C-alpha cells in the first residue's frame, strides 16, 4: 500500500514537469514562425519521439520487474511445497 501511495505522490509531483514540455514546444514553434523560418518540425519531432518513448519504456521495465519477482516467488513456493511433501512421507 505504501508503494502505491509513493507512486501516486511522485506522479502528482512530476505532472507539472510533463505539462511544461507542451508549453516549450509551443514556444519553439511560435519563435520559428515569428522569425519566418519554415523548418518548424526539426527539433519538435525529436522532442515528441522522446516524450513518446519513455512512458512505454517505464511500463516495460515495471512489467519485467513484476514478472521476474512473481517468477521468483513461484519458485520459492514450489520449493517449500516440495519440502513439505518430502517431510510428510
């Protein structure tokens, strides 16, 4: 329960940082448009790809760690059950 609470607090605290990126992109586009340059998308596309990739990367890492932990717990439970069966014989 504490882990969920910590994740919730961390998510709320970092929400402002993720929203600020949108303002940065908007500012970059407006600056390029005001100077008359038509190469708006050079840096913006890289920023969008960066913002797009990391949530999936984080979810993948959490999923892998969850899988690894549950697999390890299953192996431990099976080992305990085997020892109990051996002791009952």
